[in-house]
C-alpha cells in the first residue's frame, strides 16, 4: 500500500474487523508505553517488518536523534525479535518523562476477510512524571499496516510503515 493523500478508499469491512484492529493498535500503544516488549508477538506476526520512512521535508538527522540508538539497529526491523529490540532500545525506565502513544483515525482501506490494509494516525506525547505541565507532542505520524488474521482469530501486523511528519527535539 502506498499512501495517497488525495484518495483514501474505505473498504467494505465488517465492524468486527474495525473493533479487532483498534484493539490490536491500542494494545501496541499500551505495550510500548509500559515497556512490555515480551508481548510484541500479540501485535506483530513472527515474520513482520517495520519500517520508518520520514517525510522528504523531515531532516534525517532529526529522525535519527529522535529514535536514538534504536535507529542504529537498522531499518526495516524484521521479525518480533528485531521489533522488540528496536522498541526496547527506545524505552527508558529512568526517563523523567512518561511517554504516551495515541493511535486514532483508523481506516481499513483494503479487506478480503483474511488480510487487510489500514491507515491510522499516531501521536506520541511526553509529560514529566507527576503531570506538572501539559503533555508535549513529540511526534506525529501515519501508520500504514498490512495485517493478517491469525489462527487464533486475532489480527496481527505483518508489515508496518511509519511515516513521521513531525518530530520535536528531545
């Protein structure tokens, strides 16, 4: 799937697919925020790929700074182990900030019952522990996900492309 800003076609997908996709994406956000990376296989297939392709106007150095040492692990990330390593390298238990990931505006653009393609927005915020100031948006992006229905009936991401369009300095 290539993101086309002029036309987003909404697939004729059942409401159950939307509920399950939203549940998987919400679990991803909570897993990330709490550093529960041992459960990455609840969101991604074992052979999943995860790539980050910045908007052409976004400075590559800024992207690399935002993702820190995780960016040095290389892209795309491959398999649950590669995704787990990347996400884990970004997580800092000693950070003075609490990070939150918000995934919204989920649209299924292709659906055949066993596979689907979706587009969603993601906002990452940070706020000092204790909430003494309002949260600050540190990144926004578009997720393009290719998902498959697995044997257990749950949808998992087989391929994710994240398109960051705003990355704030840390």
